[in-house]
C-alpha cells in the first residue's frame, strides 16, 4: 500500500468501534478539536472523525473533514502504531486553513508522538 494513502484500513467506520474508543480512550482538547486516543488490536493507525450539524452547513462540515483526513494522511507515519484516533470537531469553529489545522493538531499529538 502507498505510504501516503487513506484507505479503508485506515478508517474507523463501525459504531461499536467509536463507542469503545469513547469509553476507553484518553481525551485531549484544544480550541477547536477534541482528540481521543485508544490502542487497538489491528496493528494499524486508524482515524475517525465526528462533525455534528452544530459546526455548520454541509459545505463547512465536509471541508473540515477533508482537512482532518489530509493531516492524518500526510502525518500517519509519525503517529504511534496500533492507535485509534477520533477527532471531534467543536461547534461554531471559525473558517480554518490547512496550516491552522496542522498547527493545532500537532500541538495535541506532540504529547504522545513526535510529529
């Protein structure tokens, strides 16, 4: 598989996986995001994204999800192995550029990984 890809194996898609991570994961928050990290048995890094309607209309929600997926895709080799990550977007976030998202998420993940 390509180094900088974001395939099905890299995604958290099932509700039971999300619920397990919510219950057993370690939470960290910043101005616009809450991250939950939990170990997994798959041996891969996986990402789940939660964006509610309180964030904005579908255009804004989808843009935020694209930015988060791009951050994960480009930095997943720097994140710890066998980790599930869920990023929850807080409501009423301002318009974010990719650099803003990178800076904020790097601050969150610096505690656990050397990005």
